[in-house]
C-alpha cells in the first residue's frame, strides 16, 4: 500500500479535486480514477456492481460512474423517476461505495430528446434537478450529464444547461461534489476541422461551459490505439483546460464476440490529467484483467509497465490457473474494425514460430522449427482444456464461446502442421486428405466467429497461409 502523507486541492480549470500528494520519490497518481459502466448492451447486475466497487477499493480506484447506456431511466426515459426496487438497488450501491471509499458518480444521458428553450426547456431543467435531487437523497454527491452519441449539435445550449444544473444543485446542497460531462464531439478528430480549428459545436460548448465542470474525452478517435503527450496537450488546448479521459478499453460492445483481455497501453506518462475512467465489457469478471492494469497505470503513469501489470493482474485473479489464463488472454487483446483499433497484438509467440516455419518454404521448414510451433500449439491446447475444467463457473460462462473457438483454431493449427509435413515429404495422397480436412476446419472457424473471435493474426492467420500454399 502507498503511504500518502499530505492532501492538497488541485484545480482542474475551476474544478477542485482532492489529490493525494505522494511521498518523496513517488510519482503522482491521476487524482480521479475509476470505472465507468458506460457500455451498450446488457447492463451489469447489482451483484456485479457491488463486486466492482470492492475491486475499486482493492486497486485504489477512487470513483465509479453509473452510466449504463441500456438502463432506460439513464437515457431513453431519463425524465422518469426510478422505480422503487431500482432505487433500493442504487441506494445499496451508494452505501457500498461509501464503505469502499469510492465516489459514486450518478450520470444521466438526456440528449436524445432534451429541450433547452421555452416552456419545454424549463420543464426539462426541472425534471433533471428532480432526478439528481432524488439521487442526492440516496447519498449521491457527485454527478454527470452526458451528451455523447446523439445528433444534437447545440453546443451553447448544452453547456448553458449544464451550467444551470450545476449552479442550482450547488446552491441547494452545500456538500455538492464534482460534476462531469461528455460533449457530443468527444474525440479530437470530431472536435476540429482539417486545419486544426475548433468546429462550431466544440467552439460554442468550450466557450460557454463553466470551468467548474470536468470534461471527458476519448482521445483522437472513439477507440484509438493510444494517446500521446502531444495529443493530450492539443486536446487540452482546444478547451483551454485539462480534459479527463474516458478510455474505451476493455469495452467491446462494438465487437462482442471478441474479449479484450490485454493490458491498458499507450497512454500519456505525464501531463496534467485530472481524471481517467476505464469503460469495461459487459463481462464484469473478465474485465478485471484490463481494469487492474488501468488501476496500476492511473496510480503511477510515469512508471507503468503494461506487461508487468498484466502478468500481476492475472496471477492475482487466477492463482494456480494464471499461466493458462495468460496463454488464453494473450490471443485476445487486440480489437479492430473500420473505426476502432486498440490493444496489443494477439499471440505474438505463436505468430513468430509459425512465420519462422513458413520462412523460405520449404527449405526453411526445419524439424527444429516444426517442433517449436508444435510445442506452442500443444501448450495452448492444454491450457484451454484446463481452463474449461477448472475456471470458476461465472468466469467460464463469460468466455465459453471464445474457449471453444480457440480449441477449434488450435486443432486446425495441428492439422496445418501435419499438412506441411506431408507437403514437405511429398506425400500427395495424405496431403490432399489433410488439405480437405483443414479447409473444413477453417470454414467451421469462420462460421463461428459471430460467437467467438480471437487469434485472428496468429492462429487463424497460420491456417490461411498454409491453405494458400501451392
């Protein structure tokens, strides 16, 4: 445990945050650091939220934002009060967060149909104040209003609404805490024109918004590979204040068939970062691998070592199964589509061994290289079998499709090795039979990718390369 001898206040713009001052020789932690339940899809259950609050305490994460996109009272039906049973659940979460010394930040996303002007605007301001006041009565002191993923581009109207709500809440409640927002243009690519100037929405929002409100952004893109020091400074300059980070890893709601099981990587090592929140998967247990590494980063950005933090997280969470889980997780780190790219490459050890085997084919396919690739594939297969047998049920349930898919991939990799041996030995009859078998296995893998996806550039790529050989 760290020992924090002093407490000071850090002004992020006009926002006062409590900051722990490290002892001599220790790097400063990011002041506000935690988890944001902000993904699309099935929200977490109450037991999962209670568990993640305890996890935050254990890893010195000091905040949790309640913002599940598919909670109807958070977004689509935001004006309506929570039903009595949901209020009881929220009250229990607030109590647990207080016991765990974690800020419970209650968020609302009203932007789908929020009015700013006239009688409708007055009613909506009153509805929001009523919503937040009800949460205040439950013990909530920290709040957020988000405007992400909507069509509205009234930056001045949104900012003025936020200013009004914060002012009125602070006037009503002297112990009113921090107030956060996410703008509609929440990544830097959307904030600026091709020549680097602020777009009209961002210009109006940034000029109007009170300095007492903390703005979160996602980086250059919605799901970028990382944030450089330069990019952080450019984003801060757009708003004339330090921005907090909403980091979209390990969230996988845009590619649910693939699990994000790698470490947090490529975030700034210095600079004035007032806050960082990590958006998890709907798979709460499996999210903890990446979240634990995010906690290590947030506690000490300057000295953060992703590989060390990743290995430590898996060892702590999986005990005697940590080597098996590390082998499996290694093949499910990188998520990429036409607008998202994040996470370390998958399965580098297997990729390197299979590429070495195919280098200068067939002369370069030595028995030593065959043995190295075979050993790696067999070790991975053994780990999959042990995980299927010994993982706790709630974890196994979260990753069952991916474990099954990995076993298909590894079985096909073994067939690919056998096919390569037959090709090298000139066994034409066996080669044709193995080629047909491998092609059938590959088709089965591709058919099942909607359920489970992993090792695309490693185990699957090896199959594709072998099938393409003459």
